C-alpha cells in the first residue's frame, strides 16, 4: 500500500499549496473581497483566476485536450485538500461544486458537439453551471424514483413541467443539466437534458435563504412551465438519467470530501496557532492535557478521513465505482469537519465566535456537509446493503496489480 504521490502530482500539490498561502488566504481578512453572500467577490475572483491560469493550475480535473491539467483522482485528492485551506480556494481554481461535477460528467458522457457547446465554456470559466435534480416533497431527494418533474416528447422537442429546489448555483448559472421523468419505468424512467438560462419556459421562484455562507448562485427553487428542449440537447439515451446521476454523483461526493478536509485542516491550523500563544493561569493552553486531548482527537479523525478519501480515489482511478468507499468517506469526513471546526472554535473562545478568524464561516458552512449529496444516514444504509450482499468479501483488500491512472491527456 503506497501512499506516496508521484513526482508530477507532488509538484502540483506543492504549487497549489504555495498559491493558496500567497494569493488566497491573505484576501480573507479584507471584507471588501466578499460578495453579499459571503463568498469571494466577482472582481476579486476574476483577478485571482487570471493568476491561477498563469500558474498552470487551472481546471486540474479536466483532460488537457479540454484545457485542463488532466490529474487523476488521487492527484485531485491531494490538490483539492490544499486548495480548500482557503475558503476562497475551490472557485479560484475552477474546482467548486457544482461546476466541478458537471464538467466531469460532461467530459465523460456528452457527444463531442455537446462538449463544445456546453462543456468548454464552463472549463474556460466563461459561464457557470447547475445540476437540477432535487425536488420539494413529495418529489425526489435521495430517492430519484420519486421524481415528479416530467419531460414529454412533442414534435422533436422535450416539454418540461415541474419544480426543483435547493439547486446549487442556479442564480448565476448559464448552462444547466436537468433530470426529468420520461416514463414510468422503475429503472429507465429518467432522462437527462441540457438547457440554457436564456431559454423561456422556466424561472427562478426564489433564492432559498440558508444558515451558512453560499456558493456563487446560491440554492434556488426552480419552476418549469413548458420549457422546450430540442432532442439534440438530450444527454445519453432516453432512460439513462439515473445512470448519468450515478456517474456524476459518486466522484462529486468524493471531491466534496477532498475539499472539506482542507477546511478541517485550516480550522486546526487556526486552533494550533492560538493555543500555542495563549496563556492562562500561568500556562500555555497547548501545554494543558485537556487541550492536547482535543487536538489529538481532531488530528486523528482528519487523518482517518484522508485515508478513506485517498482509498476511494485510488479505486476510482482503477475503474471501480467505489460506492461503499465513497459512502464511508462521505460519512466520516462530513462528520469530522463539523466536529473539528467546533473544537477549533471552542479552543479559540470568543475569538473563534467572531469574524476575526474564518472559523465561524467554516462552522456555519460545515453543517450542510452531513446533508448534501446524501445524508449520513442514507450512506450508512448503502454500507449495510453492501455488507449483507458481500458478506466476508466486504473486507477484501485491493488487487496489487490493478491499473493506476496517470495524467489524462
């Protein structure tokens, strides 16, 4: 079991780390660099993205033929963790959700002409995108079979009616991937489509207020009333909507974990720095046994999350779906992030509760991690099904001769 990075991947990781320390973390202290929704302001983002391009670190996840760097999942695990040590990191590198997952799935399943029309502008940073699947009750959430938004083929066009909500990034997205019901077939009843924000027949009902900082474009409720999508803008075959979501959501869950580990590490860095300086009753906080227990527990849980994430990334690079490995990582990392930032905030006292550090931002952001892309309880059900289906084979080791992906041209 080799946890080392190849020299080229280590070079990317090092350069991402240096960029974050030099260019991004200093920006967080100036409120002028934030927009109204507590994310990086557009003008600041444009300047930073230009520097990312100049540094050769743009779109690490995309093949080089599409303008990216072609890193395998193992390389992304190391680099995404480094970039999200800054709360501004992922979007600066064009690696933030939902664009990250949308780019990946379009690169895998879209036709060449669809990639040129819908994917390349996202890779180039010219537009943002969104993935419209989740619906209000009684529609689909973790269970796609409950989907109520319909797409009906009429004269070569799919007419869409229904409602979606908590659609990340929809407020600023130009390109959308939409999942809708096209039949009542239990496995082949959903299909995937592409549409542009400028098309008539849909609207943003509201930008849903949330407790934490928002991604660019927020989390929106959408209404579809006769949106017409030409059949040429259908993704994959009719009935392949569930298949597309499975292709997209597994790796997307894991890239969330990669980024969350960066936030957890940042929270620990703030805590370690503070307890190493702060004294009370004649003793540094870092010298107190109770503080050391808190720090040791947090450090151990972050490392467990890193190992689970890297194992799942390696399985994906081998061509495996890594469903149970991704579910394990999703549970552990999401829960670790919340516990670690809570610990860091507690150790910083009133300073942690203030906006003098990024801890309160991360604290509010962290609570969504146990919900997005499947609640922890859903992923535990996934693990239980695997255990019952596989029996003792659940505990098998990886094949030493399994292929490893190199940089993707």
